[in-house]
C-alpha cells in the first residue's frame, strides 16, 4: 500500500525504465535523453516550478532503492530540479546554447529551501506503481483512468462560457428522446459546436450575439432553439464535424438548408437576454396549474397525468425552495423532459427529508474519523420513516416508500435516483417518474403536514 514520505532532490533518482525515453544505463544518460526529448518544454516546467512550486495535486511516485528512491512518475519534474539545483550539471549536459543559457539564468533564481522537503508517494513495488502509472498515461480506460475535459468544461474553467451557455440552453429547453439525450451526453463535440456559435458570421443566422463575453438571444428564444436543437443532435450523431463543415461557407450553407421547421425566424426580434437566463415556458393544453401554497386536493386519477407530479396535491409545502421545486415538478412533462424530472424529483426528496429532520431534531450528519460527514440520503430516509412510525403513522402507509427507496437495483431505489443525477447513461422513463411519485406521495404528505 502506498505511503507519503518527504524526500530531498539528492535522494531522488531518475527512472532507468522510463517509457518516455526508453531504458538507460545511468543517471546522466536518463537526464540527457529527457533534455533532448523535452527541450524548451523542460525549461518552461523549470520556470513554473520556480514561480509556483511543485504541483500539489500531482505528487512524485517513487520506489525505494537502497538509501535512494527511483522516481517512477514525475521524471520531468525531477530532471528540471536536478538542473536547477546544479549549474555545473547544466554546463556538462549537451543542449543548444540558448537552452543552456536559459537554464543557467533559471538556476540563479532557484531557491532549494522553497521546494524541499518534497512530498512523495511511495509504492511498495514497481508492479504496484505500474497500475497507477498506466491509468495516468494510457487514456480514459472506460472512466477508470484520467478523463480529460472536453471543450465545454475547459471554457467554463477559463471563464469563457459562451459555448457552454448555448449547449445548456438547448439541453434545458430542447425536446430530446432518452436515446438522443444519451448520444448528446456521450458524443457531442464541444469544439464543433463552438466553431458555429463563436463565428461572428454564423451567429446572426442563429439569432444570437455576443456582448462582453456573454451570449445573448436577439430574437424569440423559441426561434433560436429550432436550429440549435437540430445542430446539437447532428453533431452528436456524427452528421456534422469540424472536417465536413470546416469553413464559414460550409457552416452557413448547412444552416440555410434546414427545413422551415428547423430554421429561426429572424424577424421575431426581442429585447436581448442572456441565454444562460432563459427557460422557455412550455405551451400546454392542460388546465392552469396553481402554485404550491394554495388549497389543493388529491387528483382522482394521478397515473393519467403527463407531468411528473400532479397539478393538485393533498398537502402544502412550507419551504419556499422546496415549494418552487415541487411547482416545477407539476409542470415538467415526464416524457418530454425525463432528465430534468429525475433530477428535480431527487432534489425534492432530499429537501423534504432534510426539512422533516430539522423540524424534528433528527441528525443529518455524523462524525467519521474526527470529521463531520453528511448522512447518506438512504440513512436519512430510514430515520424519517422510523420517526414517523414512532409518531403513530401506520406501517402500511410507509411500506410503499420503503419498498420504492430501499430495495437495491430496483428502478425506484435511491441508487436509481442518484443515477439520474450523476450518470449520463441513466435515462428515467416517463412511467418510472410518474410511478415513483405515486408510490411516495403519501410519504411526502406526512412529511409536510
């Protein structure tokens, strides 16, 4: 099992079996090959170490070798440190004059005391180290390895949310089947979508504009949704990519060939609004829904509805936030917006359980290893059910929620609700959502009465 240790530069050895450079016979040969392979990139790394220190989220991974430690992971960092710590070594190694001059200048700025001791992770054996190094360097490995950020994630981190705002606008307001949503989640290229929405010549065809880094709707959002929904799906299903639509003319021709149902009516101007703030209200044929807090009664046939939660309920919700979530559940179409319905149902369940726990003095946290930790949702549900039983609620009224929530791998289990939130492959069906509400409504009624 790996352990954390503190070491000095002198105690660390370059790996003679480093896959980056191949096997070597000596420390000097290993260092020379890294210099030749990395060049100015190694100097850039050395400069960053001087300015910011060693990366705290990527420790060197080492294996004991007598009184020294072989660096199984982190050889570029160690090579930079060896050079920075020894100007004579810089002069002795073969490298272009410009690179040597730069390293000597960096060595003058290097302060060893700010780097040492170096916190390392020690593996018991090379076999143990090999497993983790493989996951670090050989791709996603079906999610077990390092999963790199896609374009949308990189843009969010960098503060450039333009493409991300467009994507989230489409997913928040679009109508996709469960299978289409899975394809989008797994296959959408943020780079390709970005080429369209970040082009100043293409945006006008979509009815959007950029002002100070924010994406705005220039026309009726429903009109914007038409081409964007088609575009997102075409990218996810492989009909559009950066090779097939490489130029502005290619992209414009593609959009102009959309059938009328997928083209934006650019004449429907509106006051510009940020896409990130727009949720399109769905036009429904059903009777007007009253917000939570009004006097409501139980519907006669809850399974005949199309929404996740019924429009009429036998209880009032005293929490403003939970009430707002419940109101949205009574508006969301279980078939048109299954992902939103699954997530919001999970949110309402936890808000309800936390409300009851707080009202009745039930714990929502525990202490593990001296640290406070939130109780799992399942444990909170279990203690609420037990408390309700102790308060005289008949078991037969609580048994449906016990069955629905606690049987592992059942479609209504807490695990399934977690999947709706955290896993792109988990697609709730309309029947699952409405049945889940029907089985747990009596539980919610006891919580909020």
